[in-house]
C-alpha cells in the first residue's frame, strides 16, 4: 500500500504524456485553435472530464507542448554558436544540427512553425518567451567571441535574434524537404549555409 501514491503519480504522468502525444499527432493536420478537447481525450481513451486533471484547457496543453518542443533545445543552440572555432565550421555544424533535429522531431517543428503566429495567445506568448530566452543565451555566447569586442549589448542581442530567426527559417525549410529527396535537401543545406554566411559577413563589417 505504501507504493500506491507513487504508482498513481506514475500513471498520471503517463496519461499526461499520452495527451501531449495525441494532441501533437492531431495537430499535424490542424491548428491548435481548432483542436477539440474531446478529440484529444478520445484518442487517448479517457473521459473528457479527466482532461482537467492534467491541463486547464487546450491552450494550457499547447503551452506544455511548447516547453516540450523548445525547452530541451537550449544546450543545442548554445553549442551551435559557441566561440572557439572558425565561421565555416560553426555554420556547417549549425546546419547539420538543425537538419538532424528536424528529422528526429518533425511534429514538434511543425507545431512551433504553425503556432508561432497562430490564434492562441498563451501559446504565442510561450513561444515568444522561449525564443527570447534563446536570444539572450546566444548573446551571452557571442559575447565570449573576440569578434564581439566593442559591440554594445543591444547590437549583440540584435545579432543573436538574427541567428535564432535564421535557425527557425532553416528548420522550416528542412521540414518541407524530407531527407529522401536528396537533391532538394542538398539545395536547402547550401542555401542555409549561405544565409548564415551572409549574417557572419555582416557581423564582421557592422562596426565599419
């Protein structure tokens, strides 16, 4: 009997994750604003009222999906822009990391791309907060680079957000170009590298 609370908690976490997974699958074909609570609970096989044991609303569920999709990416983003290697290596690594992440988590990438400017305000705000956090973390990494000597905090943050925005654009391009379409994927890879290279060139000459 002493293990009952632990078992119940484990079951609750399992059901919560099942709701997130079901919602993500349903969102492959629709936006969050059109997602019905009953659709999600039917997919999981629980009563609609049981939904409220885990989330206050579908918007609350959407915010949890944002955390699931973006929360684990902070170390990867910092690694992508870390100081200490030359620009070409950094660009190549960044594009490869983005491509691998999209291939591993296409549903999460699609959800963020769609809901970033979608109709559910708490979700938009959650995405914006995560991206702002990315920007601050990238700024801190850029500040360690000798190229950033003499840059103001505002300019470094502007540059950081340029990189974050470009990573999102690149992820969307890879999402629409599956790895099986090798020629198209190679074109996207080259384009993404050129776009990042353009930002780097601008960075070197910004203070001129």
